[in-house]
C-alpha cells in the first residue's frame, strides 16, 4: 500500500502506529508489486483512477473481487484495462460519476456457510454465487467425502460422515483462498486421520490455532 502511494507521488509518513498520506496531486507511474496482494492492488488501483496520466501496475492480484472492483469503477467512468490479468493499465480521469451496480457473491462467506453445513452433518444451499470462484475449495470438500451439488449460480452441500483428512496449500486465486484456511481447519479437526495445511500467503494466519487447541483439538504447527 505505502510503496504504491509513494510511487503515485504521495507523501507518506509512518510514526507512532499511524500512517499519514498526503498529496495535492497524484501522477501516473509504473509500479510493480513485490508481492501479490488483493488489498494493496485495490487501494493503489483506486488512487490511480484519479491520478494525472497513465499508470501501469504489474503483479496485481487477479481475484474475482479485484475484477469486480474494476468493473464497478469502469461503470462510474474510470478507464482501466487488463481485468483478470497480472497487468493493469489505468488512464486517470478528472472525476467519477454516480451509478448503480450489483456486486458479486462473496466466495469466502459462501465457503464458510458450506463448511458450517459440513462440520455439523447438515445441508446448506448458497445462491447467487459463481461456483467457478470456488473450484479448488469445492474439490477439497469432495475429497473430504462431502456431497457437493453445483448449479449455474448456486452450490448445495450435504454433510457426510466420516470426514476424510486432506492435504492443502493456500495460494492466490484460483488456488485455495487463505481466508478459508481457518474454517476448513476447524472442519478437519473432526476428520478421521491427519490433515496437513500449508499457509503460503499470510504467516500470522495460524494465530487461531491456540483457540482450537483450548477446545481440545489435536493440532501442531511448524515453520519451514
């Protein structure tokens, strides 16, 4: 976030836990993200929409939420090309207009509800969601022995016992979402066998582990 704002010409100061960003005018630039980040892609992208001139962003996140934000901004008058790729080109405009827009279904909330059905042995149907957003996640649920029915814009899950153990590694889209790592870990505490989860995106994601252990889960962690 900070390096992207600086590249656009903002004055950024960090002190005593505060980040202060100041700019009378932002100017287009070339900026490559050192690490693919959904949040940083969004903030720098939005700032570039009203910056003067052309901005090129490399190694951007390609998650559905980023594509949806781009579609929304373009509907308001922004000029952004490259949605769904690792490279975005933004031509700054003087202002954005109002508009009406329907956002996509949330894949993380969808996955959480489906896991709630799976861990309780219940049945859950989520509508108004594109199943393509969750292909790897749904494959993992099926490998864990769960019954998954995929519609055009809906997903239905019927919880099955026994739950089979899994091996998975988080990754940027279209890989397994890091935000679904904690809820699927809770689910896998009920599996018959040992599961392995590798976190490759957010190292502090494992902070929830101690709470599951407090509830009686048998979990161990190690750094590579």
